[in-house]
C-alpha cells in the first residue's frame, strides 16, 4: 500500500512538471546543470498547483524575501500606519530638547523627492515659540527603540559600510547614507577625496581606490556601525572632476542631533551638548530601569509623520530598498515585543514565522536572518512564497495595497527590463532577488482568467544573471 502511494505521488509530481514543456526545457538547460532549482505556480482562483518542481526545497531568496517582510508588515500594522518622530522638552531638565524616534526610515529621505531638511526647518520654526536666546540648551536623541545592533550578524564584511547595508535604529536620517565625493581627473594618481554630503564630523577614510577606464563604479566603503574609521577599496572611473559613491552613516541619531543643533545655532540659540541614548542604553542593559529614568517627555513641540506604510512598502518592492525593509522587520518585532532590550530583529523574525503559521502557511522552510534578503543564509521554499502570495490575494484586507506595491514587469523599478516586449509585460507583477549565485522571481501573473501566484528560484548556477533571467522568462512565457 505504501509503495502504491509513493508511486502515485511520483506520477503526480512528474505530471505537474513534465506536462509543462517549459519546465523540462528550463531544468535541462546546461547553465542550470549544477544549480538548485525550485518552482511553484498556483492557480489562485482554485488553489490548485499548475507547476511544482522541488517546490518545498529551501533556497536562498535574496530580495524576494522583501515580499515576506512587506506582507507581514502591512498585515500587522495596516496600510495607513505612519511613523512618528517627536520633538519635545524634557520635564526632568527643561533646558534639554528631546528628539524621540519611532524607527521612521523615511526621515530626510531622498526617495519621495521632498526637502530632506524639512524636519529640521519645521522643528526650528516651532521651537522658536518656546526657546530663549538667553539660555543654554542641550539635545538628547532617543534612538534606542530597536537597540543598537543595527545590522544582521549574518551580513558579510563586503557589504558592511555600504549604503545598501546601512544600520537600522530608532532614528534614521537621510536614508542613513552619505555620498563620498572624489576628484579623479589625474589618471596617474589615486582618486582624491573631496568631501562627504552630508558632512560627518570625525569620519576618517583609508583610501585604497584605483582608477579604471571602463566607466564602471566598483568602489566599496568598508566599516562597522558606530566606527568612524572607513576603508575605501576597488576602482572608480577616471577623468571625473566629481564622482561619488555611497556609504552608511555610522551614527544616524547623533548626526540628526548635530544637524538640528546646527540649524538652531544659525537662528541664534545656544546649543551645547548633543548626545544620543546609546550610552545610557548600554549601561541600562545591566539595570533596565536606568534608561527610563534619564529623561521624561514633557511639552511636545512638533511631531513629524511619515508617509503611509503602503507608500513605504511600494518603495521597498519596486526599488528593492534594503534600508526601508530592515526598519519594517524591526518595527514588526518591536510592535510584538515592546521591551527595548529585546532584540528587535530577532523579535520580528520570530513574529513573522508565527504569523504565517497561524494563517495555515507551512513555515518549516523559512529561515530569516534579516528583512531585506541581504544575508546569504536566508532560506525559503517556492511553496511558502506561493502560499503566502495566494493568501495575500484572496484573504488579506490589504490585498489591493500589497499587489499595487509590486512593480510591473517590463515597466517599473527592478523589473523594468524583465519580460520586456513580451506578451506578459505589464501582466506580471513581482519581486526579483539577485545576489551572488542567486536569481529568483516571485509574484503574480494576471492575464484575463489566468491568475497565478508563482515563485521561480535558482541558486548556484553557471553563467551570468542575465542568462538565467532569460531562462526564467522563457519558462514564464510557456505558462
């Protein structure tokens, strides 16, 4: 009897795979000979499998993981959730100005094409009503909501220090990134560092860059959170009077405090000490009541609201914004565990797994180490992704907002060149995932009565990413 069941399952699986010629053609491609491949395609109208090939295998998703983070966040917090950054006075010390962060990744961001200094301009305008130019003030930035382990312990050294691997804390400013500008006009010498924008006091660079004639940016900034020592390696284009690469701000909370102080001083106010909650937080790890007693929120002066979550989620999925995604996973974690000494990233990961398990999605394949997919150790199965996508399409209160957050193939964001000039251009909305040796796509194919959730994941392939992308395109066109 058991042998008969196994035989039936084998026949069914082979039928699902080889009844689709595109699947056989894909998995037999020489470039995928040594690769791990997983495919799941589900008809979201009926819930039936259309294609299933190693659909339960855990594979590295890269940025496809952002689908999990954004779906969990929008389900948990709601599509109109907004972050709040508050400026207030300290009741314990009325000469101390507090800036209290809630983890807003959009503060001063260049993403939404707004004035990056709006927070500072508005804060100063309202502080003018309460401050005296005959009194000394200090600034205390409460940036401890997520703690200070701002990066995943599983991120690789080659990523740390670069803008796409910036730390995530209770305060974010300017996308937690800066531009490092070079003059490369002298092709017989090393690139000359000109400045950083914004200016970051005390930031030191060991410049090991060389020049290239290809015009490509192969420059990387290496460094760890809260360290002001950075190494710059690789090569950048020669013959430029101004060329920039991006790095992560070592201490965003402190930079915000110093920037606010600078704006206030320009208006004639006396601002002395600028500090963050970090030192008190670290001391408070031995005595958790300490951090709560060092300040008391008094008169509120100004509250900056973020864009609604649905706009943040769309930025994450269309442009594959790591910084926003890392703040979301920690926000979800802190929403579940309010103690600031609970690791917000770990709490978010634990909550995410349990959230989907409670909704009937088997989470045994899910191994998360961050919210963005940057960690190579992340793993999830195609089946998990299509089960989750099916839930979001059929059962979520925020189905429209979630689906609208995904870029249209051949038209937008990271999918601008995917399925370009094919019959499914604009009819596939999906998230791509690309890191070394990984090429994945997951999302929806919506073409008339044909409504599929799909996940195609390829790990450890031969050839280039563009070649594997073409293979995946051919498979989707065969559906």
